[in-house]
C-alpha cells in the first residue's frame, strides 16, 4: 500500500499524435530552495511559479515548523517571511518529509548548525533511503544524529550549538549532499569549503549568491571548489521559478516516440547542470529544438519543441553526464527501447538509492514489456526494438516511485499493447498535473 492510501492502478494505451503546449510545473529543485532560503532570510521572499507537488508542500510545512511564516496567495504564488540565518526555532513535532529525499537532506543541512533538536521521518520509501551521506558531513560541523540501523529515518538530529566551518570533498556526485553542507555552512563562522570532483546541479550556489551570500566557485586540479563565507545576512528576494526540466522530460519523450507528434514545452529551465537528457536525446537523433532562448532569474530558459523522431539510434551516454540527468534515466530507457541498437548508461550507481532502485525497477518493467536489458552495479544497457516494435502488455510495479510510474505511462503511449502500472498515486509528489496535462495533449490514460 502506498503512503497516500490504497494503490491506484493506471493503464496507458497507444494513442494518436500528441500535440499542443505542455505547461509543466515549476522546477522542484528551485522550489525547495526558494522556501528554505526564504526562511533563512530577513524580510519577505515572494515566489511565483512554485511547484505545488507534495514534496515541496512538505518542505513548506517544515519551514513553518521552524518559525517562518509561509503563505499561499494563489496558484504558484507564495510568500515566506524569514527568520534569518541561525534563527530557526525548535519544532514542536516531528518533521515529516513524505517522499522527498531532496527536502529531508537539505533541511537536515540547514538546521545542523543551529542549537536545536529535530526528528525527521518520511513515507515507506523515504525511510528506506540512506542518510549517512548527509549526517556524516554535518557531524563535522558538530551536529549529532541518531537514526535507525543503516543511518535511516526516523532520525533525530541535534544541531551544533557552537558550529565550526569545514572543508569537505563530496565522495560521490550529489547535489543534495553538496547543498546540505553549504546550507549548514551558512551558520558556521569562517569559510566552509565544498569540493566536488564532478559538477552537479548548481541551483544552491546560484541562489545563495542571489540572496546575498558571499560565495565563490573555482575549477582546480582537485575539482570544483566552492567557498562560502558563513553567517551572512540573507536578503529576501522575488523569485520566478522556471519550469522543471525533469517534468518536461515526460511530454518531450512521449512526443519523440508517438507517431506524428509535435509538442511545445514553454519556459523550461536549461541550466547546464540539468540539461543532460536533452543533449543525449539530440545525440540519439531526436527532433528536439530550443526556441526563444533567454535568461530569467539567473537561469537559462527556453521553449522546447519535440517532434516524432522515428530514426533514433542508441548511444553510449558519457558517464560524466550522469550528474546532469540522473533523474531522467528511467524515461531515457523508455526512449531507448524504441530506438535502434544499444543505449549504454554507465556511472549511474546513484540510481540504486533513489526513491527506488531505479535500475532494477526499470529493468524489470522493460523486460516484462518485451525489451532486452542488461545491468550491473553502476551500469545498464537497453537494446532498442525500433519504433513501433515494443510489445507492451505488462503490469509494471512502481515501487512508490513517481518517475518509474510516469516512465511506464509514456511507454504505453507507443507500445503495441497497453502498459499498466500498479499505482499512479506517487506521481503527485512531483507532477500533480501529469495525468491531465498528458490527456490534453492526446494521451489515453485511465485509472482502474
């Protein structure tokens, strides 16, 4: 049973051409950070286009629990009256982060250098995910953590009353870990340094500078060195959230594999640390173009046009690109199933510890639908069947994972037989309008 109640099976059937404009929700990564940095600022931060999926709503509730005033004024329009760096109050109750690994890890970071005690929990999926990757570095500041075996939620964090700055080399590419350390460094005196060997999404760095923090980034022989000066006074901002490239991936990929499709996805954030999927699709031969390229709020933005692309071929995705598209590999594997030849994906062990083991979940579902998949600890290969040759017809388990659910719904739009998922409920965590948006484009989705 899913965390939202009884499972809701859904079936996706082969459909006619998809067409129209797909107005996907606001970027989830930027939405989380807007709420958190707004809460750590002085004054009123105003946010337009906030993603109102459950993950982000859980972060909004957490910021309220820490003493910030968080209010909704209309669809996507929110204000946050902050308490300033170091101003978090101790919550009266447990902080429930639902399904959100991003939310819980960023929130752990931003409270770790304040002398308060906080207990975190989540849904069945989140409570299985490893937290040591964050609790280890925040312990260097002086924070203590007490969780279940394996460093799992529920977990209590005792923040450092007298934090010290740290220098930390991120052991695996992870924007969540990097961001947690930087947020912890906000309330530590002196300079906190984070070194990452592979660049990951840089929304936290961009937004910290936008809110008035003193932060520098330098590429060195050690890697990418980020230096943050602690205890700034962050100043409230007005933020227009770009639309989420991870959500855009689903209508874009559907358009590429459904015959005759032509779909425009307006106002998509094209931060180079997030746009790896679109680069990969174009290398495979996708008819994917950028229109009206511009910059908004320090982030590159464009309108994406995706058209049916019957002659795509598999490629070897460069392992160093993984950090810029880690959440998009599931739906890329669906496109790979409709391409010709092998699509090789390496350096993707992070997929094993997402909301589910995404390599295992996609491999099982793809095989059940007639697609050949090979896999290892940090790699997998999908052998394409060619356009129009994916059998479909299977029931796929989603493992409470929104991206697995949406990926198999995309597959059903172009496979010979319908594809069914065991539960569409988790989709609401990141893309609550997915079902209606895809139906408006011409998809045939049905709750069972």
